[in-house]
C-alpha cells in the first residue's frame, strides 16, 4: 500500500496535477478571453491575483494565503503584483492597502487573449512539503509565460513562513472595521490579554452550509450532543490551565457558540455566520468573518479543537500567524 501511495504521488506531481491545472484554465477560464477584448495598457509585466467569482475561491484563509504567496513570489521575481477581489464583495470594503498599493481599476484588467492569460494553481493534501515545492515550480513555469498580464486563480501556500509579514505589508482594516475590532478588544481587555479557542464543524452539527463536495453530513442527534459535550470538556480543561484568562471562542457553528456562552469566562463575537463561497450579498456575514479573524489575530495564545467529524481548518492558524502567537491543536 505504501508503494502504491508513493507511485500515486509521483504520478500526481509528475504529470497529472499540471495537466489538471491547465485543464481548468482551458475549460473554466479561457472562455472569458478573446482577441476582440480591449488590449492591455500596462507596459510592465503584471500578475493579478483574481477573486472574481469565475470559480470557487474558498474561504477567507484560503484566499489570503493565495494572495500572500503570490505577492511574495512576485516581490522575489521583481514582477508587478495587483489584486482584483470583487466576489462576493470588493475587498476594499474591509481591507485597504497598507505598505503596498495592490489596487487595480476594472478597466485596467485586460481579457484580450494576446495580452492576458489565466493561471490556476491549487493546493493539494498528498504531502504538504512536496506540494509546496510543486507549487513553486508551477509558479515559476506559469508566471514566466510571455503575457503582459497573468491572472492568478490560486490558494498557493509555499511562502508559509512569510504569511504574517506579507499580510501586514498588504493590508490594514478599513476604518469602520477597525472601530468594530477596537470595541471587542476593549471588552476582552486589550490586545494580547486573552486566549482564543477555535473549532470547525462544517455540517456536523447541522447548522452550517459548506460548499465542499465531500463535506460530512449532519451527525445523528445523539452524536451531536456527545460532540458538544466533548468540546465543552476540552474548553473547561483549557480554562483550568488558564484560570485568570478570558477566552475568546470562534466557530463556524452558531449552535456551539450558544452552547458555550453559558460559561462566564467565554466571550463570543456578534454577527451572522456563513461561508464566503456560499453566501452572496450579506455584508453582516462577511463582517463577522473579518471581525473574527482580526480579533483572533490579537490573542496571545491559540487553541484549535479537533474532535470526531470535525475539520482541520486554517482560519485561526492564519490569524495566529498574523499576531505571531503560539498555536496549539488539541485532538480528542
């Protein structure tokens, strides 16, 4: 079996993945390009990270890691980097440029097939270290193609070590969002004055809609109750280890948040929960996503609970990277 898995991985990284990436470009993205479209006006080569709804892009953490990795690669290669994030909202509503101005006007983006070409690079789970090397190789190959604009559809992660620093170079919260963050920080006692506990249930508790084809279905009622109790027990253990600390709890399950809100040491954040690739046009949902992420990033320590039928997500891990805080997974 081990030999089979090794052969499968070798085939995947030696041939199939690049073929699949190019197939997505041919069948899903190239239909938006033609030689009749307006020509590109830029003279310097440009890579544009694209989040325009022409394919599923993933949640906030997946999008941010793709943005930051593409930015780091472009900086390393001396390529002009831009970001076009228009679906399901314009990113500038929530995050604005900080040290690097990544903005590009709609009319500056060319879909002329002579000047512009889409690039698709996805992350895979066979072997993260090997996948990172493969992603870099694909980036070096695809972004070297001779076009004025290369439109990157990706959640690449091979610049993992630079994620926190590159996020701060690229982004700061819009003023209205920063005010919301500051309000919650005041309630929590200030930056680095609380710890965070996060969970990801997907559909397991029956109250979250996830776009994944293989997402687990809701557990039977008895198993849901058992899972809630098991997670609560882990939360109690964390509190026992940090009895003086406020604990910020974030989750994709409103049911779980309501369940743990009875603890006097727990703080949850307001807002409606939803997935960025599923919910359209609901600013309240997207506001909560950013509020959770930014308030999480100011915690001094992070715990991530992974129990039966739960999911190992990246949301709180990315927030911990931004805040340069320790991150611990608890599997039970």
